[in-house]
């Protein structure tokens, strides 16, 4: 399964940190790439440092128009829009697990109506306001059944060895 994330929008000041965390979750939970617009270029530097230290080939692509990304993926990839107004994840997660290529859309602000229309799935992780970071993490976990946590990140300079007590990093 190939998973990519499209981050739409950026609220000035608040969202540098939030967008960085969306990228970190996407990377750690099994996505291969994130597309972003209207973001601080330092976010890419941060993620590149994480890749360098902790391994992996997670990519960040800066885009000028999210519509072009959706258009390029529409016929080959299932498009999932995370929204608190969508179908409950408990009703749809088994269908999504069968998909081969997925693009997950994560909005930073009110997303245009077009997103709902372009999406193959409009999915909610609960119908209450909460963080897009948590919604992305839950969705990625559900569609991969936890297998992402066994993934080995190649070329890592550091690896955490799980430990009941203390920290064990090599």
C-alpha cells in the first residue's frame, strides 16, 4: 500500500508547529510523502533532519495548487478527506484497508466544497472538533492495522530499542 498526504492551507503563526506534526505523524505512521502549500520552508528542513537521523525516505513536496495534485491522482489513487462531517471511520475502515494507493487530505482551515466532491471517501474520526494530527494518526493506524509500527527505517543513525524501563537508543 502506498500512502501520501495532502495538507491544504496554513494558518499563519499557529500552523507551523501543527503542520510539522502532521508531517511527523505521516512519516512515522507509514506515509511516503506529504504535499504542502503555503508553508514555512523550515518545515522541510526539520523533516529532512529527522530522515537523516532516524532513517527513511519520507518526502515533502511544496505545491502551488492542491487541485493539480488531486487531478494527477484521481484515476489511480483513492482520495480520502478527513473531516468531522464524513462517514464514521468505524463504518468504513475495512473498505479502505483494501485500497492500494491512497491520498489523504488534511485541511488546516475550512476546506473548499470541491474537496468533498473529489474525495472517494469523506471520513470522520468522531464528530466532535479535535486535532487533525490525531485524526491522521488514527486513520493511518486503522488502515494498516498497526503494521506500520514494525517498519524499519533504512539508513538510520539512531534506533530506539523498546524497553520496559529507561531509554535505550543505539
